[in-house]
C-alpha cells in the first residue's frame, strides 16, 4: 500500500516518505504512448480541475507556475467535444482553514471525524475573486462547472467524492448519464485535487488519464512522487499534451 493512500483511509498528506517510481509511468496496459496518438472520441471528457485565481501566482494558495497550464489547457480543450470545469468553493468558516482552529497554523494537521486534515490558508472563499476561474481560461464550449468543498464540515480535494468518502459531488452520475467513460484530467494541483479526482474516477469504473504537463504540483513533503505512485497502482495513465493528435 502506498503511503499516499487515497482509496482506503484518506490520511493526511503531510509527512509522506519517498514513494517508488522514478521513471515515467506507463498506462494500465503497460504500453508507452507515442506523440500524436490520442484522438478523444465522443465518450471522452476533459476534466479541468481548479484552474482558479487562488492557485495562480498572486493567489491565496499559489501553485508554482500554476499560470503556465492555462494556454496548454486552452489548446487541449479544442480537441474535446466534452469539457467539465471544477471550482474549489469554500465557506468562510470551512474546517480546512487553519484560521478556524485556534492555535493552528497553515500546513499543520488536525484530526477530524473523517481522518487527518491538512490545514490550509483561507482560500477559494465563495463569491470572491480568489475563487474565480483564471481569467485567461478560454473554453466557451465547456458544458458544466461543478463546485466542491462547499460543505463547511468536510474538505473535498476530489471532484467526485468528499474526504468523508460519503458525500458526493454528483459528477459520477453526470458522466454516467451522458455516457462519458474516458476522463482526461488536468489542472491544479497534481498531487492533491487532480490525483484524488483521478483515483476516485478509477474507483467509479472510468478509464482515466492525467495530462502531466497540463498540471502543476504543490509537492508537499514528497507528495508529488507519492501521488504518481498511487495513481499508477490504481491504473491511471500518465500522458502529455503532445500525445494528442
């Protein structure tokens, strides 16, 4: 079992040791992809995760080089008939904010009913400019914006399932009703919301790929390497934007 265990117990993400997997990961079939070989079909969806002002340089929880994914994602979106966007959408009193736990600082942890919770700076508060989608994001044909993390008592890194493993966002049902069975995930951040979403999409029986160069990571105490290891174990394919025709 990987130290970055999404599927079993949602442990906190601090204190992760080094995970296996130093080389580029292969897909579930163990085959490397050649450039220009992926052509998304009618059952494929581009899942653009949390490309919001908050996670860009100058935001309240900036991801290094987070703004660099915007043009890559814009270009990728033209190759997909189906696009879903997501937003982190927290209440001001959200339990994941360090400011709501006396004596605690960002990036410390607390034990909550559903397990260990990393505490974050206040971010993506509902209705603020910080929570808005990145202004450069240009995907007019996106069909859905799904919001997560709006239940004040539980965090939601995944775009499918909250950290309590009970509360759902409705995204699984939406994809199933539309017959969308292949998910290509991108956005921010690789080792948190993107990875948790990819793992939950696989658990829902979907075929899942993460577009590595269309993501950026926080990499907190080894979390990036560990996330890739766990995603590989779950059968998530690691691809690049250049793999698309």
